[in-house]
């Protein structure tokens, strides 16, 4: 169905009695005239036409020119256009394409006084479409134009200081309480804080410069509160802390000034803000904007926790006036818990230790069992860098691991294990506590087979359905422990039935645990070989599965020559079905199935040559020596030690005899 023309839209509006105007927060009505509507319709078509151009550079230059002209052409109608449902989308596209100077000029005009009012930023921030326009323009400036240190960026920063930042900050502070609680204005302030701090703010929305969902997971980027962050140290992307952020950004002074004024204006409503979704999100953004600025955080965080330390207060005494009950209520509320997680993520080391000492130590069990505060505890375990915090937390929580696992609080257990792996502390105690917890309400062995692996893989999932995501993540963590800590878990993996192993390998969560098991350097080679053997005869089925194909590749990497031959033989008979899948051709090419099928004997010879070369390489450059040599070495060492022990008494007797003879001669 074709889009209605401008005349058709006007006819419909006249018939309904609606003139197309929008009422702003200042009480005025804003309306885009027909000429402006037609102009921005044409701009929209021109931008869309450029998407089909093959010359990318020329199209980008033309898009920048069109975008700049369109923003400049809004002269006098910036507010009305930004608040219009259709024109605002075109303005956003123009802002993404235009130069930084054009965006800065557009923002300046949006905030200019009309008929003696205080400016238009507050009006736009309260508008459904105006707020989105402001967010997009500020995001584009940060992402595309202010990341460099060249003269052009510095000139743009100077322009923004003079024409935008001060006016925007003033309007937001004057209406601080209204803005903080508003679902449209609060995101605008958060984006403004991100601009001042020079770092990403809300990562869950659309990326300002592209309009596409930001982050690896389509807008669900890491914010310090995701499962991956809480399990930092236990999964494949673990073992690293985010680098300390540079606070010497070009708008550092403006950020501090705005934060001080905003917090002072919000102080009477602080506890209500903590309980409100939008208010809590704004406070979180303010904390993230100051991440790495210990001086600022040492007074902002105590203020959010209900106390105001005097100037010159010693480290460790900042929270002396904070009420434990207030902090507990914050951790147990939906919005407050998110704020507390952010506090833990950005708190300076001294303040972090004080928070642990006053509000976590000796209170972990009740915190872990609560349906909301347990997430705060997970965030604490994911953020701490002190091994003593982890070891003391483990000693307190290990006694209730079983209860936590069976009461759907397994995230706390997973975060504890990940912290142990990351900081290399109390790994053996953590593994033992997990084993005891898993067998709290079940037999440790069934028909001679350990039940630890099935219990962890199908945690909270009865009847062997999908594997538990947290259970599989815990397995990934365990395989990062040293080998002497997890023999019961690695042996339990091998004791699973062939059917159980195949189910796990075809599961999206379980397969990752299997890959971690096969890739681990702490697992014995014979255990890996036995595990791979349980999949013999099922290689084609595994290869047809998009998930199982990854496990198949891992098995191929770890298998010996005979194991690799069995894998390729199983795949060679299903070449047609495999090539019909999306991943099949890549899998066949990586493993060399076609070459094996064409000349099996030649493949065997190549494999023998490759194994010989690998052995020579390891011998030459310090690889692990073959097991026979190790055992022979060990045997030789034992014999030499035995000979030394036998020779020692003889030597002592000889020395004593010589001394006695000297004594007799002297006498």
C-alpha cells in the first residue's frame, strides 16, 4: 500500500479535527507546516537512495552534505521538527550523517529562548520524539566526532562548552526532580552524562552513530551486572578486569560541576529515587560517568548510602554513619539492588573494603538466600580483587551450597567458584563444597557411576531436558582449577552414559562445558580419550548439529591418530547431508574429510609425519616428554636416591674411623 501524500494527510487531519500539533511541557503547541513536511520527506528519500550507491566514499560525502543542509534548514523550527513523529526520524538520520559542527549548531538552536522562556532542552527532553532526537545527536557527537584528539575535535569541544553544555546542564538541574523520575527525560540526562564523561552510557539502546542495536548481543552489552561479568574468571572470556578508565577527559570539570549541582537538587528525594526505575538508572549513570575518579566517588557513594562524611575523613571511616537497615533495604529492592551493583562495580578499593566489612561480612547467608539481594552478592564476588574476601565468603557460604543449589540460588555458587578461579584461591575447598552441595539430596553414586556431572548439567531441569546454563558455566569454571582440585568432577564426566554424553554435546550450554573439558590442560589425556570414545558411532549425528559440530572439532583436536580416523570415517559416509547444512561445508573443509575419503592411506602417512614432526618440535623446544621417558626418568631418580642413601652410612663410618685413628695416634 503506497504511503499517503501530503494532501491526503492534510485531508485526513481536517476530517478528524486534529491539526498535527504537539503540546510541549511548556504548555505551547508545536506544529510542522506542510512545506517543512514535504522538504523532510524529500530529504528522507535522498538519504535512502544513497544506501544503494556502490561508491561508499562518495555516498558518505554526499550524505554528510545532505545531513548538514537538512539540520541547517530547520532554522526556527527545531523544536517542532524534533517533536514530530515523522520528521524527528529524518532529523536523527541527518544527525548521524552530518558533521560535528552541524550537530553542535543544531543543539544550540534547540536550546535558544523562544518568547522569553528558559530554553528548549527541557521541553524536548519531556517529549516522546524530542527526547530521542536529543539522545541521538549527543550520542553521535560522542561516538563520531569527539573520540580523537585533533584540532577539529578540540574546536568542536570548545563550541559545545560555550553553546550547549552549560545551558543543557542548567535546564536539567532546574528541573532535576521532574527529569529524574521521567521515563523520557531520564535517558536524556544519562546520555548527557555519557557525553561529558566521554564513555558509553546506556548500552542497551540503539547505537547513536549507526541506529543499530549496540553491543555484541544486539544492544545487551556488558554493564557489569550481566551473568558474564558476575562469572568473570570462570568462563572463556574471564580472568581479566576492565582497565582503569582515564578520567582526564576534556569535559571533566563540566562533569563534576553538573554532578554536584544535580545531586544537591536531588538530595530531598534521594531515597525515593533509589526505589524508582528511572531515578535509580540516572544515579547509576552518574556513578559510571565518574568511574576511575576516586576523589569524586569517595563522597558520591556515601551520599547515596545515606551519610555525608566530613572533609578529611580517613579511609575506612566514610560509611561510619550509614544505617545498616537502609543499605539492607536498598539491596533487597528491585531498583535499589541495581544501584548497589553499580556502586560495587565502581567503588574505589578502600571504600569497597569498607562496604564489605560493614554490610557483607558475616551476613552473606541471609543475603544469598534473598530473591533480590543475592544478585548484589554475585556482583560483589564478580567485582572483588581481594583473595581474602573470596576465601572468607567461601568459608561462610560453603555450608549452604546445597541449599542454594536446590532453592534456585545457584548464581551465588557460580559467582563464588568464578571468583576462586580468577584470584587462584581456595579452589580445592570450593570444589569439595560444590560436590557436597550437589549430593545433599541424592546419592553420590548410582550403579557404580558418579552422579556429580549429571546433577550439575541438569541442575533445576528435571527429566534430562535442556542442560542448565549455570550448571554448565560452573563446569567451565571448574576446568580452570588446578588438576588436584577436581578429580571427582573430571572422572564423573567420563562415568556418564553414552546417551548422557551425546545429549550434553548437542546442548547449547552443555557443549561449552564439554569444549572446556577437552581444552583444559589440567585434565588427564586418558580421561579425554575415554570421553571421546563414548561418542564413537555418533560422529555424523554430531556433525549435523550446529552445536554438536563445535564439540566434534574439539574432539578431533584432542584425539589421537586412531580417534581422528574414526571421526573422519563417520563423517565421510554422510558427506551429502553434511554439505546440505549451513555449517557442514566449513566443517568438512576444516577437518579434511574429502581428502581422507579420496586417499585414506595417504592421509594416514601424512598424519604419521605430522605426529613425528610434533614430537620432534616438542623435544627440541621444551614440550612435554613422552610418558615412557618420564617414567624411566622417575625410576632412574628413585634408584639414584636409593644409592645415595646406601652410600651415606658407609661414608659416615669411614669418617668416624679416620677420627678414631687420629685420636689414637695423638694419644
